[in-house]
C-alpha cells in the first residue's frame, strides 16, 4: 500500500465538506480529478470509503475509520 499525504488531504476534505464540488473548490483542483483521486484511493484500499448520492457523499464504516487515521496523521 502506498497512500500519499495528498490523497489523505483530498479524502479528508471531501468527507468533511460532504461534497466533491465543495472540496474541489477548497483544494483548488478540478472536480473530475478529485473524484479520480478518491476512486484510486478506494481501489488501493480495496474498499469503498464514500457513498455517493445526488445530495452529496456520506462515509461508509471503512471511510469513518480511515477519516480518523487521516485526522491523526494530518
């Protein structure tokens, strides 16, 4: 596993803002690029971290746990 600090920052921002659009504005990167970074992270971890809907995102149990790790590290 080779998770990068930037991936953790991106995930943390999406999780805390509840939206890829809001997180992309805060991080200053395009929404499709942010979405790809999170999808790559989920692939690397082998489990979904976010549940996506038309109203935003919510955390899966694995996402809750990973967010805690991100907060400690960042």
